[in-house]
């Protein structure tokens, strides 16, 4: 099948957008979350690094737990659109809602909880997204399409830290800049999750390809 037809299918495009949104948050977790704790919230260095490990632990638990639940839904006869598309993209949408709400909450641990939810829950799309692509792609082309998808999605790792750094630098205060950066991340994640829930439809694309 022509790669152009595969790449321009609604499911593949929406999946790439959804994973891109989730990866945007993951990039900020790596690049800007520890500095935010230290410079934005005034947490001591040693404590900040311990706190910064919390989202990673929750991240792993979310990936394992939600992936297991997705497979359980499939085994019960739930459509792939619901068990993979809506569940994965919905998790990204929920993460976006949490990050958008972060500027409006007070307290160190509540902010840490919000960031943890906003970045960890969407991570399940890194498992369910490739499964969706593999489902609708001919076997001989799966490796190529997954590689293209991965290269596209991880470009967020270049854009997100740079853009967030620019926002922090131009803000009135560092603390305000960090809040704005995570709010922007929330909007991007929320929109990406909504697009995924609407347009990731592997069964429909598979029928069209056949």
C-alpha cells in the first residue's frame, strides 16, 4: 500500500498528533520540572530531585495499569477504537485538563500532584498508539510506518523545551514563566487528546484499506 495513503489516514494522523501532545509533556518533565521546583517553588535542591522522581514512578504504573485494562477490554469484545483509541487519547485529554488547571491551585504538593497526573497518565499512548498503527498497517510496512511515526512524535522533544524556555525568559518572573509554560503544555495536550478521541478509528480505516 502506498505510504502516502497510510500516513494520511485519519487514524495515523490523529495518533501522531495525540502522541506528540503527550511527548510535549514528557519533554517538560525531563527539562523543566526540576528547575520549576527549585526556581519556581523554592524547593531545596536535594528535596526537588526526590520530588521529581515521583512522576516517573506514577508514569510506569499508569503505562502498566492502563495497558492491561486496554487488553482486558479487547478480550471482552470492546472495539479497538474504544479500547485503544478512546482510552489512550482520553488519557491524554485528562492530562491536558490537569495541566490547564495547575495555575489555579495553591500549595507545593497539590501542584506536584497536578503535574504528575498531567504528564504520567498520557504516557499510556506510547503503548496503545503503536498498537493502533500496527493494527491497520500491512505487516511488511509496519516497521517503516512506526519509525516515521516515532520520528514525528519525538520532535516535540526539540520544540517543547525550547519554547518553554523562551516563555520563562520573557515572563515577568521565573515562577510566572514556569506556570505559563506548563499551561501551554496543558492546552497542547488537551487539544491533542481531543483530536485522538475523535479521529482514531482503526476499524474504519482498516475497512477502507481493504
